[in-house]
């Protein structure tokens, strides 16, 4: 894989203010906003919009967003849930009448389109966490300019665009809005302009109602209904983002360690997976009398523990995580020491298992980028179309594709995550913040479908080993269930199947992979562009230098086209 020079580890030197994201051109948007007096939240929204221009292959205003924000003044972590709901007329009965017989809505079916939550999420982020010094037209101005003037395509994004070219052409008659003049996907170094998207951003800059009502809303509804969907203007008009409290788990690297706290977004997201996995790892340590970080990094024994803990965590999360307005996920019970111990007892140090969800109530004993600012605030922000371009369907004259997040619903009567009217589906995208006491330690995330909580656990443990932000992201990873919708993989039918094969990135020793295969794991090797299934992460870590000054150290994933950038 070719690595852009801007993603070099040397680009991750400390700075007073720092941002990290997956496309280098988008850094200018965040830096521009900070230079104008904006804070981390202002810069985050600017980058989110810019990434819609530079990386529409996986994110955009037709999708959803989540964020976590650390407020340096109050020393509190808060979140924004910018995920959209299903249409009021979407029912299991309707889907069965449409001939959908499986357990999920097909990714290319227009019934998989939930109300896009990104625009509402952007506005809510600024209202709750913004500096107040900049207005939305100023915050979106860099992205609007980029959309009008165009940006050169980088290799990884161009490759993803080419692989999904036919999807766009099949999804709607408006596909030319997101192609080069020759009718094809842009090649590396081609300059792609997005005039329709620029008009959409100009409308959103006036207020979220200009997205959820009027021309853009009408275009969305017309396209969805033309494909058999049931979305209406009223569904879009009722779209809101809301402020949330995070869920967390405190992990102890050693018995004497006071611990660091991993903060994740509450359900309907899958951040709970990472928290449960860390809790199970700690209980495995207690049961078997060792510290996981004392094991050799990426050794068979180390990877086996992480894989099995994550499988157990996935089994629980996929059973219990759902829209909190429809079902209250028992987070406290799932993270209780007695329950985590009961799950850890299922761990076999000699072989792989096939876990199922547990019952916490029977035990007695849920694109990534991050920004920071000189005030000490940090914003962990993630946005997605779900499966690459999502449905690939482009509302006429709008310049963006509609997500297919509704494919995250279960078509199973009685399941907590069963499809229902005005409901948010199980969500894969999750931001993260790490704190120690009430002090911020780092802001990070790993995008990529069901890889995300797995990436959170692996990258966090790398950091606790003493790895730098860049080294933590560079280190080879594994991924359970590589059918990642976000990566547009052909085996997306396996997405979320925690008993599916495990992909090990090149760089993990072949003898290690073979040892795990002998233990019963179904092992595959990811190399070259297949490494996309391992996700793409970004990190900013708070560092205090010998003089007592606070600086930010950043890292950006080599599996993406991006970089970490500091404001001087």
C-alpha cells in the first residue's frame, strides 16, 4: 500500500493544538477554523463537512454522526447522538410484504435508508460545545470552497470509489453528480468537484431545517419512495440530534495502577463492546493469575485472550444494544464485576470457543477523526454512510449519497433491535475518549464497521504498553468478522458474525497465525488493499513536557490517506 508523505510518523510531533483525520486535505479546514478562533468542536464540524468532499466513499451528510466532547473547564465528557430514525411507516410486516425474507434489510434496498442524522448532529455539536465565536456559515466555508474548487484524489479513496462505481450507477439516475466528466470514478490525482454538494452545504449553513424541509428533503423522499421505501417529509422534519452521557469502564494495567477510564458513546452504538471486552480481560487476569500486558505483544497467547474477550463482548452487545427510547440496555449490569467474571470463566486458554450472550440479571456474585484546542478541549468525532457510499443513491441535485444504516436492524420479532417505526438501529460507529480521574488522557477512534470496538481495545492496550500514538496505530491488528459494510467488502453478509473468520494483518508473524489456527481459530491474512478491513484510526494524546507545559501528540493511521497536523 502506498503511504502518502503526510501520514509519516514524523508528522505526529507534539503541538499545542492538534487534529488527526483520514484525508490530508481536510486538515486545512480544521486548521482554518482554529486560526479564526474556533474551538475543538467548531473544528470537528468543519472537518466532518470537508471529509464529505474528500472521502464520500464512507462518510457524508446523508449519513449519521456521533461525538464525545471533553470540556476542559468543567472536566466533563458529554456526547452527541446524531443518528437518524426509521420512517414512521417502516414495520416488519411491510418488509415481509416487500419480499424481504432474511434477518436484515439488504444493503441496496431503499427501506434501509434511515433519516440522515448528520446535519442535525453538526448543528447540535456547535450549539452544545462550540466556542460561540464562529457561526455555521464560517464553519462550513472551507468545505464549501473545497467542493466548488475540487480536491485531488488520493490512492486509497480513489480505489474505494472505483470499486463502488457500478453501485452508484445502479442506485439512482443521478449518479453523474458524483463521477468525473468522463462518467467514471476519479483516479488518483484527478481533481473532483462537487457543485451540488456545495449547494447542499450552503443550505445547511442557514439552519438544519433547510436540510430536513424544502428542496433537499423533497429530493430525498422522492428517491426513497421511488425505490419502494416509505420515508416521508414528516419523518425528515422530525429528525433531531440529542446530547448524551457517556458510558465507561476503568481498566487497570497492573494491580497497583489507579487505572484509566475508557469513555464510549452510550447505545444505540456498539461502544459497549470495547468496555465489556476490557472488563472480561481484567477478570481473565484475576482467574489465571497474570497481567495481559506482561505477555509478548501480538503473541499467540496475547491475541487469543483479546479475540475471545471480544467475541464474548460482541455476543452480549448484539443481543442487548438497541435504541434507548425503545429498550434500556442494562449497561450497569453488563459491566458489573460478577457478570464480567461469569463471562471470563468461559475463556479457555487452550482453544477457541463459540460464545453466546449471557444474562446479566441472572448473575449474583454499543469516518473517524479527532480535534483538540489550546483551551484543553477535545472532540472525538465519527461519521459514516454505513456501507461505503451507503445505498449509493443520490437525491437529485444534492451531491451526496443516502446511508443504509437500517440494515443494522434485526428482522426478528421480539428482538430488542427489531425494526420498528421511528426507531434508531444498532450502530457500529463509535468515538472514544480516555480520562484519568477527571483529566483528559487521549481522544481516539478506529473507523470500520464491527472493527471499531476491536480497534479501540487493541490500540488502547498498545498505548498502555508505552507505544507512541503513531506506533499504537501502526502496529499490526486483527479483525473478527471481516464482512465490514463500511469497507464495502464482498463478504458483508458475515458482518457482525463474531464466530466468523479472523483476519490478521501482515506483520503478525506467520507462526503466530498458525498457532492460533491450531487452537481452533479460523484464520486469514490481510495484506495490500485488504488491510482496509482492519479499520483506520486517529489519535491525539495529552502530554506534559518537563517544564509542565501541556502539548498534544497525534497519530494517524497508515491504512488511510491522512495525517496528524498541529497548529503552530
